[in-house]
């Protein structure tokens, strides 16, 4: 059994039972996330010497895709934890790795990204939050607009302008620091309803170099060398998984939906055409995403273009697949007797999550013609 199949089986037992409640009530899937920690999946990317799984970017993709095929909300939260973890693996000091990584591997700590801001939108790599130097360290002031897994992640990785000079810096802040304020009423998403993506305000939050991941200025490398590939491919994985779920659901529905004469929905030629398109698109998303991850793992020269392309195709396909599936599901889908309506709402987030598909299309054009990104 491969990792994708292993995680899929795990998710059916430990994630699926909570996904309807997470969507209906807009609550974080705590039980599912606890199971991920207990089973060691939150330590997937932690090196073995710190107690983790030493997973690769391909393992990251397969795990996120398998979770996405069961619960996109849980998959998204998990994916962002992995990205934050990899930032510490790649740029953390020896002391930071000793502090964070064993606790992440054991499930004691979960992480989140505090990158998005209202003022910069999809261009999250131009943060407006300020880290002002003081006698004892720095004071963080500003607002992060969408912190996925807020409250439920123990540490947030905060992207800020480098207070010591050019570039960016990343601070790891516990979620209960003095001066931090969560706006819990601000998240009421169309889809991905359980991901707790609320604004977090930093009001004279005291941090020091112990909170700094790596060195000042390392934020640029973290964003473009770690966050970009793992995050962009992670999103492609989540939405490829969502397409796979919609495809499986609608094929099963078409084959089992019987008419009074004994025939089934699947015997109608128009339905067959839709099913063929749905399955092909979902399979393409999976294949493109896995291929891009393998290219990244091998360090191939075309990896960046493939990564961006995979995200673009998976995002577009997810909306198209779910829309077509809703047609076949008909009244059963529209009345929420099938999960297709939830899948469609979750899919709409694919185009707008930073970097948005419009921005990524520009980046892809630049990558293919040898221009600097962004």
C-alpha cells in the first residue's frame, strides 16, 4: 500500500466522521486534527533525527491529496502546518530545530502561517506589519488577515519586513502572546468553513531573536524556496483530492440511481459524456501535481513551471469537475443529500487563495520566458 492509499484509509476512519459538522457549523475539525497528530502525520516532514518521518515533497503532496479527497478543510489546515514545519527544517537554527521539531514530531505542537494581509492581498510577500527594534528585542504591530487554524495552531509563523535592513524576517509567535488579539467573528466562509481563518492583530507584541526563524533577511528565502513550492503544490494537492472525491461520488451516484424501468442514470449518453470529462480532469489534476512534485524532488530545471501549472490546472479543474458533478447529482446534490454541494463551495476557494490563479498565471508566463518572479 502506497502513502496515498494509506492516508486515504486513515482519513475515512478518522477524518470523514467530522467533516460534515466542520462544514455545517463552521467549526475547526479538532478530532480529525488530533488523530493526525496521534498517527504522526503532523511530523511527516520532520527529519528522523528529531523523531519525524523525513518525508519528501512527494510525500507531502500524496498526504495532502489523500486528505483533500475526504475533507478539504482538514487537508488545507494540515498542508499549512507542513509548510510552516518545512520552513523551520530548512532555515531554523540548531537550537530552534531542537526546540520545535521533536515537539512537532510527537504531535505536541502544530503550526500555522500568518502571512496574508488586507493591504497586500495576494502579494503576501510584501508585508506591512512592522517589527520595530527596541532595547530588548522587537515589537510587532499590524494585522494578519487570514490565519488558518487560528487558536488551534500553537505557533504562527509571522512574515514581517526585516527590522534590521533589507528583505523579510519570519518570527514564530505562540498563539497566546501578550498583545495578540483574534477576531473570531470574522470568518464565515462560503467553503472551507472549518479552517478558522480569522484575522490576528499584533499590538505591541514583544518578540526577540529567539522567535526569529533563522536570521534576519531569511524571510525571502523562506517565502520563495520553501513556502512557494510546498504551499503551491500543497494547494494543488488539496484541490486535486477534491476533484477525485467529486469524481468518485458522482460515478457511484450515476451507477446506483435507478429509474422505475430498471435503468440507471449512468446509461444516459449525456451523463456518460459528463462522467468521462469529470474523471479525466480529476485524473489530470492528480497526475500533473504528482509529476510536478517529482520534478521538484529531483531538482529539475522545469520544476517551477510544472509546480505553478499543476496549481492552475488543479484549481480550474476542481470548480469545473464539481460544477459538472452537480448537474449529474441534480436534486440529490442541490438538496445536500450528496456532498457535491460542499465540494463545489470548497472548490471556489482554489482561485483566490494567495497567490491567486491570476497572479500565478503571470508568474508562469515569466518562468517560461526566463523572467524574474515575482
